[in-house]
């Protein structure tokens, strides 16, 4: 009989392949258990010493069901698109297929029926068939569990990011997403409304959520406006209420990774206060944005009222009412 390790593919052994190679069912089961093979899904095993993580589990599902294409959150993880969940191993694996026949759905796996999934919607990432970045974001905008996560994913894909220690370029464009959301995709209308909330200038999920909470509260600052510090340094704060001279900075989880990064951040904070037209700088951590958004908004409102002396609607004029669009206007 053929050695079991010779029957593995990408670290996965299918029971069906071992049986076809002449292994009797009972002897096969005993050998797998004795030698330390780990069951991934029904009919799929990992080789001894190979950890069963989300990536191997996804690979095993595609080997078992070749019609499945990794999509939604699983595709986002494969492309390096950030979401609001703690990691790919903390949520069900997600796949799409146009096949309407019955399909086993092991625990921890979600299979969605797609009305269309053309060749242009598919690519390969880490050895897996996966929806393209544009189709992945379009799917999340159409069927994501909420506005926040869908917009976070879109913002992430629209901008260059450093994700899990890897720097990548922008993966999609607004024009590309708009085209991807053309009918007849189900949910395209809702997705286009979510797309209007995106901002390619966003640099982190915390920044996106902060912008959405301000938007919900009727606050519409400009994002990434170029300012000039007294030192001559060009700075682009996360958010600026121009008329009131209020800068709002959001610290992502990645900040202060080193002593040098902490020093650079402190210098930036101090230099922002020297920019012409800036009267106050507020800074919020990611934890404050996610856990205490009402307190963040209340602090911003109080600062705006204090700076103007009158409670009211903050400035929208020169930067328009579309939330979060980068202006390219330099204030000096």
C-alpha cells in the first residue's frame, strides 16, 4: 500500500484517496490515530506535526469540495483586508459557489450560493481559489454583518496598509467597486449606500469607526488635510474641523510599538499644535473609539462648543458634505 504521506496534498490527506490507494477502512483509521494525524473535516486529515489552523482548514474544504471559492471574511483575510473581528480563526470559514446541489457544511464553515461567479471574480491566493479583492469587498458591502465592518473592509482595501507585518498597496479603487456593484448582484443598492461612507484616506479600522461615529452624530470633519507646522514639516491629521481649528487624531493598535515610535508620535502631536489655524488637538486611542464612542463624540462636541462659544453645527463649507474625502487643500 502507498505510504500515507505520499497521498497528501498541501498537508491534507483525503480518506477517499487513501481508500482508493488500497488502504482498508479500519486499518486506515487505526494508522491515522496511531501516527498522530489530526482530523480537519470529515474525510480530511492533516499530516503529523502540521497544525490545523484556519488556512489549512480552508485548504481542506477546497480539496473536498473543488467548487467552493473562498469569499467574504475568509477572502478578506487572504488578501490582507482588515475587518473588525479578532482574526480569521475566530469566525466561520466562508465560501461561495454557484453549485446548487447538496454540500456538506462542517461546523465552522459557511457556504453561500452565488448567483454568478465568473472567472474575472476569481483569483488564487496562498494556494486557494478566492474571490478577487474587488469582488470580496463588494460581497462584504452587500452582505456584511453591519455597516461598520463593511466600511472598514472597503476603507482597508482602498488604501495602502501594513497588515500583519506586511505592507501592501491599495487593492481596489472606488471606480472599480462601483462597477463591481452594478446589477444584477443582490443587495447592490444597499452596498452602494455603504460605499458612500468610505474614505480611501483612512489609515486604520479605528479611524474608520471614529469617522462613522462622528458621521452618525452629524459631525463631518475633513480628513487628511495638509497642514504646515512652524518647523516647516508637512502634516496630515486624521480629521480637521477647519472653522473651529480642532484636530482629532486616532491612535491605531499598532502605535507605540517601539520607544522610537512613541517619540515620533509625541513630536507629531506637539507639532500639530503649531500649525496655522489649529487651536486644539484631541487624541483618542482605538480602545476609546471601539468601547466608548459616545464619550469620544461628547468630548469632540464639547471642544467644538468651547472653541466657537456657541453649540451648533461644525464647519462643512469648504470641504463639502461628503464624509471623509481627502481635500488636497494645504493650510499654511
